[in-house]
């Protein structure tokens, strides 16, 4: 039983490594990441002033907002989405590992019952 668990864990580790270092599906992954990034950046929120804002302050704040949305946020959001994507794939692999472990335990119990009964 220990050998079976060891093999299952090793298979999971290999799969998790492939997920985070796989260059075969880079194009698909990149398209998905860019799509989520675009969606996140399109949800830019607006700010509201209390009272009448000074036109100079309004222009400065608008420039800062535009610069942030166009230059600073895209690479940050891309990295976050990329990390989330990898973690989701690793989570799916972990669920598969747990499923395989439970199947092995179930199979082992059936074998034990057959031997005893």
C-alpha cells in the first residue's frame, strides 16, 4: 500500500511540475491569461469627488489613472492571472490525486474482505 501511495504522490508531483513548466501549451495559456487580464482591466472603477473638483487636479488624476491602467496594471494583472491559472491546474491535479488515493483505499478494502470472507 505504501508503494502505491508513493507512486501516486510521485505522479502528482511530476504532473504539478509539468503544469508550471510546460511550454507545449504556451499559446493557449497565454491567450487565456490575456483574455482574463483584459476583462479585469475593463472593470476599471471610477472615483467620485466630494464637491466640485479643481480642473487642474481633475486633469492630473485622470492622467494618473490612465497611466496606471495602461502601463502599470497590465503586467501586474497578467502575473497574477498566470499564477492563478497554474494554481487552478495544480488544484485539479491534487483532486485527481485524492481521487486515486481513495480508489486505492477502496480497492485495498475489497481485497481484504475477499481474503477474509
